[in-house]
């Protein structure tokens, strides 16, 4: 596994219940990441930025986005639950458009282009056993002054052919990934990579000789039930008690479901309105010429 490039690590964001909680670095909330959609291929100035996370993170009240700044601190974007748009088919997936006009040059952030998403047209391009990693919030050592995301590693265990019941009770399309997902990582980006010697001279490759793509979004782990036993493996009490355990199997919402949400008709309409307002303010309105 090569070193994870900086532009990948700096796409991660943290979610808090409030600006006050974000300032204090309270140990609660979730993870997320940034996606960018440029106005044009060569113009990022008027680009639209989106924060991405899980619906269940937002439903639990963690709507405030915390970002790193160039001076070694952090900045918060206070959002309301209604600012987040959910996937129209009920996936555990939410996005919020971020207005970052003045603060953009003061932020130490990167964002992912939709071109780097795994395409649902051929989900087998990355198969079972493929190496993956995710970047998210390890709440026991997450960083108080700045977001210090932690990487966790694993392998694709099952392709998303059949719906999976997630930890939040939803039945949806998802990869199963043999990767320890803990509280705090919900909403984290999950990347898949493979060796590609033909990319050695490709300037768009994040890591020379490797192809990396966004596999999807961590939605939690599948629970496993274990019976409560004494040391001699007899039942501790009767009737039997069962405890929920972490199975080590993460559910990952496919990246193409995020593509569907980003290019939903209502989301496109809102984005185009913002882009037009920006073009008008810059004096580039074609209708005015």
C-alpha cells in the first residue's frame, strides 16, 4: 500500500451538533467528505462544494461541518437539518451545498471530483478481495485543534448484488467490506485502489502507478449478536441475554448512488441557479451580451 496522498486525506470533514461543540472538539458526531463540481473544467473559482455524510448522522443532530484552516486551526459551517438533501430513494446518504466564497483561500481542504467515483455501469471493475481504505474520525484520537482523520484498511468482501440491511435498519444496495467501522466513521469516504503500471506517466493519477477511486460511503457496520456467557461458557443468566457486537463487516453505499443524488433534477437546478448568480456577479452572463 503506497502512502495516502494529501489531497485524499484533506477531503475529510467532521460533523458536530453545533458550532460550540465543533470549537470544543466534543467526542460525538460523524465523518464526511467534500465533493466539488466546477463551473467548467478549468475554472474552480465558481465551483460548487458539497459536504457528504449519512442521513443517520444528520438525523442524530450532527449537522455542523468543521473544516481545517491554513493557520493550523479550524472553521465551522453551521447548517440546519433542512439544509441537507437526502437521496430520493431513501439511501443513508445526504449532501449539503457549502457556501465558501471568502473563507476558501483560508481553508486547508481538498475535494473529490465525481469523475473519480466508481461507476455503477460495471461494479465488477473492482472485485472481491480488492484493497480499500477509508478516511474518517477516530473519536478516541480525532484532533481537537484540527481535524486529524485516521485511515482504516480492508478488502471488498461482497459486491452489491443484493440489498443489505444496515445498522440503521435500512435495506439498501451496498458493498460489504471487511474493514472495522467504529462509531465516528459514519459518512467517511471509502476508496478502492489497484496497481496500474500504465498510469506511471498519468498526471491525473493520485498515486503514480495506482488507480484509486471513491468506492462509496461508510454507513456503519453489520451487527453480530453474541450470547452473554460465564468464563466456563455457561449462560450467565436465564433466559439468555444477547449482546450486540461489531462484526467487522462494514456496509459501504456505492459511489454511483452519490452520483445520482448530486445530479438529481432539484439538486442540479439549485446548483445552476448558484452558478448563474456567480456568473452574473462576475459579469459573465451570456444573456447580457
